[in-house]
C-alpha cells in the first residue's frame, strides 16, 4: 500500500495552534474560582482562548448572575465572553439563560451581534457535539431571538440571521417542536458567517443620474449599508464612516457633504434633502436641508437603536422601545401616538407618514391618510418588517407573505400570490420584494 503524506497547510497549522491555546487556557482555568473566571474573561485581551474557556466554565457552572454582569459591561471582550458563557449554559439546558440574550439585537456593535447569531444558532440547532442537549423550549426561545436579527440594518447581520434560520434550524421544524435539528445545517450557517465580508460587497446603482446619484465613487469598498435620497446616495462602510455622492450644487442643500469627523456610525438614512446617521454611542447626527426642522435633532436624544428619514421629517427608535419624531408635522407625521411602546422597527414615508412595528408583531401608523396608507388592515399580525412608500404601506409577515394597503394606483398594492419573501421596500409609487432563491420582484410603476 502506498501512503501519501501531505505537507501541513497553513490552515491546519492554525487549527493546531488554536487547539494548543485552548488546552493552555483550560489548564489556567482549572484552579480559578468563579470571580477569577470573570476576571480572566475581562483581562483576556487578545487571548481569545482564555475568554472562551473561562466563559464556558461559568456557563457550565450555571453562574448566570456573573454572565449577566459581563453582558452589560462596556467593553466588547466582556460582552463577547458573556455571550459565549450564556450559550454554554443554554446548551446545557439551563433555564433562563437564553433570555439573557434578548437585548442582543439592540447591541450597537455589529461584530457582537454576529457573534450572538452564531451562539444562538448553536442553541436553536440542538447543539450537537459535547455542549450538551438543550430543551425544545430553549431552542425555540433562541430561534425567536434570531428572528429579530433578520431585519438588522447591517447587511452581514441580517444575512447571517436569515441563513441561520433557513439553513441551520429548518424554521418549520423548530416552530412545530422537532426534537432534533440537523448538524449539517448549522455548519452551513457557520461557514456563511465566516464568508460574509464587507470587502466582498459592492454598490451598484442605476436610474436617473442627472445629479451623479448613480455615479458610485471609484474604489468604494467595505460597504455594509446603503441609502438613497432625492438626487443623492449614501453608503456606510465597515469602518463606521459615511460616503456620499450626488446632488451638491449651489442653491441646493449640501446633502452629500458629510460632517467632518463623523465616525463610529452604525446606521444611515436618507430623506428628501436631509441625511441621518446613528453612531455607536446611540446618538443621531443630521445634515442637509432643514427648512422644516428635519435636521434639528432633539436635545438630549440618546440611547437610539434605529433611525428613519421621511420626506421632511425624521424618526428615531430608542432602546426603551419608544419613538421620537421631529421635522415637518403638518400632516401629523411627527405626532407619535400617545402610549406607543414596545416598538422594534420604524419607517418614515416618502410622503407624510410614519410607521412602527411592535414587539407583538403589530403595526401602528400615523400621519397623512389620503390614500388609506395609515389604515392598517384589521387583524394584521405576525409582522416582521415594514416599509413606507409615497402612497402606500407594506408589511412582511413571518410566513413570508406581504400585506399592502393604501392607493391602488400603479398596482403598488398588488401582492396576491407573492410568497417566500425575505425583505421589502417601498418607493414613491413602486414596491420591491426580495424572494428566497429568486430575483427581486418589482411591483408597480417601472
């Protein structure tokens, strides 16, 4: 018999070194008490093996109280360790563990949100290997949190969540209480998480280009989010900076002129003639046209998790689940309904309207209702995403169907038979739906 010996590849060498680091970390953690394990996580620095092993031991011990302190820490290393530890506890069937990750979709660091998806995915998938066997209820709770990530503003995070839900847990199986979920599916999602890199994404623009709004700057790379306004375009990079191009001529609002020094941005929104940026500190920066006060961010506004820009008004969603609005209010689009709470997503119409999605999967609308675009259909529930157009409103349900209401012009609300949808968008007089494994379908005016 002939044996062929292969030279060790760099990847194999890296795996061996990582395993050696884990072994050394395990030895260091053996004689450390619980508080020492917390300290080991906090002081791990670049020693990710130390952080992982210490956090997993806390999870094995069921020290949810200590893991919670890590999750609410200010530094990313501690939060990352908290996620790993909670995942371990949940995988071991520890009740109340996965619920500690309920606020993870609101975390401002996309890298931590990605790590959370990876951890929740393991819990939802039944955790094969040596991590134990979580109960059906715990897996379903993890899957429920994963659902919230699918509408994340960072394309990597939303794609990761959708893949985790579609490939890792076979959505219907978890919803119907399957006892075992497939390990190959989880592996697919893990590989996807590693593969989605902002450097591999490019911005493509088409349509009216009189102002240069479709002239994407050469060399633009690492984009994680995009937004389109009236005659201008915005892009958010993985470095947290904003790039703008398009309308910026004398006599017009200086929309593409991004404020000097703007950094640490996690989300962007483009209105008619104004732009918004959400920073990692939970604050909002606005620039551009301000004739209706749409750029006059309310003093003291903080703890913001999402933003939306309408025609001449702006919206912000806070970590408390409340909505703050400012700008043009002549149609009541800034008159947030009294008592509105538990909001998870917001949308500002191309016209004079605002929408909010609640944690109960219901939709609340206020503002101009000339076409019935604020008349939410009775009984509408199970909504996972919303979009506000110029003359209509859209809702995406957990079943992958789209519900539309408002004007019948241009067939913008003709969604009969549309299924398997994963994302929606609404323009002035057209609608878009992204359908799994199929090209995007455009509805209405072309």
